[in-house]
């Protein structure tokens, strides 16, 4: 069976646009349903695919987080090039880190941060994400369980210095939160790990805009857009977007 690799998407609609950003080892499918939901309610939605995501774990380890940050920036620039001058940004996990960072560096109407790790994960924690991704990818390729296990055992011998760079980017973003002027909707899964719960409260306590919001979804884990409270999450994102003072770039 031929593999179908994940693809970016652009769903045109109204004059207001939302940039949707997936997480580390994820892909646009993580935010596609949210994109469809918002698009049906009049918002143009675009989700880029980060370089190397959708490919092998070996390729992922060979890339810098600066590649993925540039992909997020390019997603914003694509919307501008398409003529959109009112833009909000929403992200999940690492995508939420990029969403916050875009709120620091670019004009945005608002930021939706879902399960952002701004406390800084260890390189070992990030590598476990790579191992999980590698197992799924290699299994999806149709390899035998023995081959998958053999290749997984070889991954720890590969350089991991790029993961340290990702950790640094996360920590730096956390240190710059006061630079965000736009409202921020902080959304967090209650069943997520303590690092993310601590990060969520830290984000809300640090951002300056008084119209920022904070909500925990008690039955959800890390990827809110795919969790059991998905419908509530989508409705809350839409409600947040609707109350923004949309500005022209």
C-alpha cells in the first residue's frame, strides 16, 4: 500500500484568517478538524507542514527547530501574500510555542495557545517523542515488528544536539511572554503531564492583555484538538476569535 504523506491546507473563506500550527512530530491533520470548523463559520484557515514532519524520524533528528520556526513564519507570510490583513494564530504543543512567538514578532489579532511547553522539556523527553513517532511511522511503512524494533534500537546512536536547540527555543519563548500585546487564550488538557499544566498557568499569569483567558479541559490530554472534549475546545476557540478586536496589518 502506498503511503500518503500529510499535506498543508488552505481553506479560503472570509477576510479574517487563522494560522493553525501543529506540534513537534505532528502534522496538519492534528488541526484539520478545527480548520474545517472555523472555515464553516467564515474564517480562512491555513496550516503549514513543518520541514521533515511526515518523513522519517532519522530525517527529523537531522533538522533544526529554526527550520520549523521559519515554516511557521512562512505560513503567516503566505496569508499576507494572499491578501489577508486580519490574522490570528493558534497552535497545539510546539505549534502553540510558535503561535506565542508569532504574537511577539508579528501583528496578530489574538493567540490561541493549546498545551504549550514554555518551561522547557529535556532533550531526553523530546527524544522519547521521536521514538514514539518513529515506531508509528515505521509500522505505517509496513515493516515487520522485528525490523521496526531493530531500527528503533539504532536511533539512540544518532546525534541529538538539535533537540537541545528545540529546548532552548522553548525556554526563550517562555522568557519573552510579556512582549505579546494581543489577547491570548490559554487552553490546557487536565490529563496532560504536570510540565504542561505548570506552563499553562505561567503563560496566563505572564501575558499582559487583560482580555486573555485560561481554561482547563479536565477529560483531555495533550492534543486538545483530537481529544474527547474536542467540540467544547472548537466552540471556545471560535468564541475567543469572535470577541477579538481584529486589526489590519
